[in-house]
């Protein structure tokens, strides 16, 4: 791949790492919401996949006082 004529051999691995982090965050939020008994666990997980950082920040803000799920 090139960007302005410069070869970027690291772009594919970097993209895969970023997608991996996003998928891991979505799975973590889904499992945490399900452990807390949320009816919207699937919505939290899917919104994390689509909108990436905004749902993660919203979820952490809304559940910061509840502590870890058991």
C-alpha cells in the first residue's frame, strides 16, 4: 500500500491490531453487561463495534460506581 507515493508495509498489521482491540473491547463490554444483568448487553456490544470509542467511554462512565461485575 502507498500513501502519497510512500510504501507502508506496516499498514495491514497495524489495521489488524486496531480491529483486534475494537473486537476485544466489544466482547468485554458485552460480557460485562451480561454479567450485570443488563437487557441491553447485545446493544452495548454492537454499538462498540460500530461507533468504537464513544460507547466504551459511555459504558465506563455509567458503570464506574458499580465496581467490577461478579
